[in-house]
């Protein structure tokens, strides 16, 4: 089971967009059994899939706390083969409530290890825009990372932070997830964007995705309708880009 965290501490870098749409494509086009686990109090993964997550219970918080079993927490989505562990504001108390638990950073890792063998091919973790206990849980649980980097002036900072966190993990635990894909996001053809893209290519020669996700209003529109791009505008350039990125992640599956 691949466990892929979509992570960048900067906000609004397309983490959720990529997580939800790549998960939907992998389920629909490759027949993968995909679980998305929303780790953000904003609950945007569920909202993007048309689920009303406000006030929903139980959620990822209850699962991490051991207060609800997985079967009570997991929800079907409109996309066959794609399931969701939803989140909402209730997750905000997690950090304080878990503070006394010495294994607090391993809660998600342990819960994922308890899933029935063979139930999912991929678990995608939609991370919040911060370095918090939840991000720490994602980094400890994931075997791979997708790092979307918006091509704006400060964008490289977030990517640099991730590399620092990975180095700290290796130091502390002797292991860390590998970076499977660095995705240039919100691309617009400007000199600055191309310069940042070049820097990313230097820093991540192997990991940089072959497709950049351009700025496309259809993506925002799809989310506002609670639909994936493949339901909302299947023939659009945005759908082609997100499909190509999902295909790239599929092809970069670790051997074995
Ligand atoms: N390629 C794109 N073109 C235009 N708008 C986009 C694109 N990708 C995402 N968006 C919009 O930008 C906003 C932020 O995207 P998204 O929620 O995926 O980012 P995020 O990294 O998950 O944000 P957060 O850090 O808050 O979790 C959303 O409103 C989304 O619809
Ligand atoms: Mg998000």
C-alpha cells in the first residue's frame, strides 16, 4: 500500500486540488482502490468531493483518538473506488489533546497499519498548511511525498522547509518518506515563473514532474461545485494536466 502525503507548509499551493483529483483519476482510470485522509481542519478534501463535512461525525479526529473505528469514519465519495476519511473543525483540538501521549506523532501511522491488508492500493494524505503535530503524523505515516510548489517568489521556502523536516526525520528515526513528485503549480508563463521553475529543476532533477499545473479557472470552478475536474470539465486542459500528473505518480510507484 503506497502512502503518499501531499505536503507543503505554505498555504494555497494546490495540495488539496492535486490530492483529490489525482486520487479520483487513479481510481477511475487505473482501477486503484484509493483512500484520501483529510488532515486539515478546513475539511477541503471532503468539500471538493461534494460532501458536507461541517458538523460531520465521526471524523479523522475520532479515528486518531481511537474513539471511533475506521469503518465508522470512512465515507464513500461520488467517485467509485475513492473513499474518504473526512475532517472538519473538530480536528483543531487534536494537538492539545494528544500532547501527553509520547506516541502522538505515530497515531496515523499506527491506524494505517491496522487497516485490513489489501483494502487499498493507495492512501493519500491531504496535509494542512503548517508544520504541526498533524504534519508530523503525516511525515511519520507516509512512504512518499508529493510536494506542490506554487511558482511564486516565496515558493521555494516551503520546499526547503520540507527537505529540512525530512533531514530531521532521518536524524531522529533513521528513515523518512521519499519525495516522489515535486509539482510546479499555478504556473503562468512569466519570466519569474520560468526562473523559479529552473531553480526547482536544479534542486529536484529526478523528482520534478514533467507536467506543470497551470493556472486554470476551471479548477476553482470545479471545487466550488464540489466536483473533481474529471466530472466538471473532463475535456479541459486542466483535466489533461491533472490526469498526466496522476499518471506520473502511478508510474513512479516504488519497486516491489
Ligand atoms: N491550477 C489552478 N488554477 C486556478 N486555481 C486553482 C488551481 N489549483 C487550485 N486552485 C484554487 O486555489 C485555491 C487553493 O488550492 P488548494 O485548496 O488546492 O490549495 P492547498 O494547498 O490545499 O491550500 P491549503 O494550504 O489552504 O490547504 C482553491 O480555491 C483552488 O480551487
Ligand atoms: Mg488544502
